[in-house]
């Protein structure tokens, strides 16, 4: 009786689910696939899900292009301009000084580029005007702080808060 009890414990520890005595897959395994190839099934399921999602995205892009063709043209113009400006990064030898600040050219394209040429020029002009006026204001505050003498730090701190309040 003790031998059968030990054998039953061994049987519980050794799972034979899905296999017969000859280590062949049993007929109750799902979809007829062996348990050895389940990783391939999950990869194929992932690939099928990826393809379905890709198809949905392509259909959405197509519908967007059909509804407003200007968006597609803008996307191509933006991609072309970013690509051309990004080429500056790769010219290390002939443009050493320019290459150092190439990221600013890329950011300028991203911030200024608009649907139409007029909107782009208007936005660029506004940004240039804002940059020059901020530079002039900074020079003015620097002169006032130098004239203030020992209250120089107080003038600088107050000007920072006044400039923040004015931009709101």
C-alpha cells in the first residue's frame, strides 16, 4: 500500500498533460499544434495583430488625405524641410561653426513652418520681432541694474517678475 501511495505522489509531480507514453502530442492539445511550438504561435498572433493595426493606420491616413489634401502636402513639405535642415548635422568638416548650432535650425523649422507661405512668413516675422524686442529689453535692464549700484540684484530679480507678468 505504501508503494502505491508513493507512486501516486510521483504521478502528481510529473505532469503528463498533452503527451502520451511516447512523448507525442495528444489529441486534446488545442488547434492541433504541439506544445513545443507555442512560442511561434504567439509570434504569429503578434504579427497578425501588427498587420491589422498597420492596415487600420493606413486606412486612416488615406481618409485624412482624401478629406484634406493640404495636410498631405504640408506633411511632405515639412518632412523635406526637416530632412534638408538635418543634413547640416552631417557636414562636420566644412561647416564646423554652423554644425554646433544645427539643432536650433531644426527647432526653428518645427516652430515656424505653417500650411501656407504667408502664414510661415508672418509667424517668422513675429518671432524675429519678439526676439529683438526681448534682446533690447534685456540690454535695458542690464544698464538699469548697473546704474542701481548695490541694488543691482534686486533690480534683476524684480525685472524677471515684471517680465513674467507682462507676458501673461
